[in-house]
């Protein structure tokens, strides 16, 4: 008994505490039928159906859910003669069943009925499920002497309803009952199938009506519980409207026409900075309260929308931009932000005063011309001094004078005319005169250097030939130094028998390969 009371309390609690309860009733008329031992499996007959009636009391807990208590009557009957397979048993029963039930209705389109402001007629399917208790004597023929007249059942089914008005609706429903007994028809163990319980069902037409307190604005909330009784509103908001649908009643919503947040009194905060849009000077950019919701990205106390350089710390005098060198030109427009300059040169200095800013002046400490990126061309030969190998002598050869043809001829002839004693690095007398001529040539071409390269033929040992070629080159080098040529202007190298210019298989070819090559090159 205690368990029954507890079950009743749990089921009824939502009704008792519901802040927006709405009561109604209903009448049911239809047919009843049953499945059991007097029905061939899965074949209940329409001619075995009986009349069914019912009354109900209903509470609308929410737009989607209602609880319904009901008292139903149904005529259940069955007869073996209706089935060829069972005719030989000759049993039948006839039972008047009274049922007390408590079921829930889940209204699939219930929210459509009250859309938050007004009632709308709705055609909506609904699901049914709950508990029931049946009473009745089956009075079976050829049945069991001992059977129960009370059965516990689990109703489950579906229906569809249409609202004629906010107070009256019509429904069509079918509900079957699963039971926990095989005694609905009074036939069980000896003449029936004890492995399967009996079922029964009601189906038919229902008319429902709502009653209770006055609802002036027809929004589904009684006036005495409606905080806005003359204006249709949402059940969840105690009958008050919510124009913007943000879950905050208009009467409590500072921004009733804009979807907002509870913490902002119903106003939106698009940038999520804690400042409502209606008080936010920058509603789309998260900012600070002290700046009325505007950001100061660089933290220089100048809000971004007034800051010409919002991501770099700056000063108010420059509209939020920095001026690192304090030359009156903001860093973003200053080509030389760390060196004070002039506006004419985009904030860059001009140390040599040639009108070319230091940052593009390749010679910032010496006046020059724009043509040579701020460098001078002292000898006017078209080569800027830093790139002119002979800055004080005009010439086309990297800024150096062209070597005269007669001097080139001397250098070319020296390759064969500078000769040495056999297998020795000692000069023959005739070679000295040629080397003296080369010494004079070098002195006439400042800016040039002389390379001295010695070669041998292929006769003899490779290592010995390498040593000999290097010794002969050095002999020439030493002689030129003795004639006053700066040794820093010359280099000498021995190449041995590599890079032949003649055929080492002939004496004439070997003679050509035994040579010292003199080349003037710009330093």
C-alpha cells in the first residue's frame, strides 16, 4: 500500500507544483477488443468487439505534455466458435471491464498550439503511455475455477487531435493494454496457453474540453497567474510576450526588439565584451568598459577607432602613432624611424648634404650624385669611386685606362722570349731586357696588377716540372721587384706541365709549352 501511495505522489507531483496548470476533461466513445486464448493468434475479429465508453480529467503540464486520469468501460468477449481451430474446445467469455488509468500524453506539435503569443488551431498527433487497473468478471464457459477479477495493465498507443477552439478539441485514438495475467478471459493453464498473457484495447472518438480560470488574452495562461493578462504571451514567461524571442519578457527587456542576454537585461552584446550594444560605442569589436566598449589594442590609452596606429603604442600628439626619433614624422611614414630627418627626405637624414638620404646613399659621408646613388665619380669616367679600380684615372676597364696595344704586344711576346737555361730557373741574358720593359709597363698603369704563370713541357718528372715552373715564375717576380715594382702588385704561380698549348710529342710543341705568361689585370 505504501508503494502505491508513493507511486501516486510521484505521478501527481508535476500537477501539484505546476505554475501554469490548465485543467480539462473529456468523453470517449468507441469499441473494445481483446487478444487471448479465445482469439486465433494475431486475428482479433471485429464481430467480437464490444462498445467502450470513458470519462477523463486532464492537466496540461506544458505545451508538449499532459497527464490524464480516466475511468473507462469496455465490453470484452470471445468465442471459440468464431475460429475453426478452437471450435472443438467450445469455450467463450463475456466480460464488462471497468478500468482506472493514469496516462501521459506527449503532444508532438504542442508548441505550435501556443506559439508564445496567441492560440493556433492545430492538427497534432500524440503518443500515450501510462498505467491502468482493470476490474471485471470474465464468467468463462469451460474456463478455470480460479481466476483473478483484477488486472494491472500498461496502456500504450497513439492518437490525433484537432482544435475546434482553445476550449474544445476532437480526437481519435487507439490504446492497447499489455497485462501481466492470462486471466482476462478466465481461460489459462488447462485449456489455454499459459505462456502468453492476454491483451485488450480501446479505440474510438474523443471530445475534450478545457475549463478553469479566465484567460482574457487567450494565451493559455489563466489571468490570475498571468503577469501580462491583457497581452498574449508565452506560457514559460507567465503569460508575458517576448517580441524578440530571447527568453526575456518584454516588460523586463531593455531591448525588447533585439535578441539579447539575461546578464545584459535583454540587450545583445555582439562582441562579448560585457558592454551591451545599446551602450557600446564599438558593438562589433570587443573593448573595455572605461572606453565605452571600444578596444585599445596597443594599450596606449587611445581607442582604436581614433588611433591611426592601433597596433603600435603611440602618442596623442601623433594620433596614436609612434615617433621614435622625435622628428615630427610618425614612424609609419618615416623611412628612417630611428634617425631624425627632414620631411623632404621622408624623415631620413642627409649627412653629406648632397640631397640624397643616408638610407639610399651608398656614400653617406661624401657628397655625390643621384646617378651613382650618392657617390662621386672623381675622374668622370662613368664609374662611381667605390666601384672604380682607378678612381683618379679615367678609363673604360672597370674605371682604369685601357692598356695600349704596344704594351699588350710586349706582354704577349714575353711569353716565348723570356727564357731560362736548360732545366734551370736562371734567366739567359736576353730575357733580362724583356723583363725590364715589363717593369716599365707596370709602372705606367696604376690600379693594375701583374700575374706571372710558369709552365713546362711534359719531359721529365711531374713533380720536378711543377717545382721548376714555380721557380721560374719566382725568378721573374724577384727581378721585377729589383726593378722597383711593388711586390703587392704581383702574384706568381707554377703550373708544371698542365694546360699545354703545343704538342708535347714534337720539339716545336714542347718549346711552346715551356713559357712564362704575363697578364695585367685590374686589381
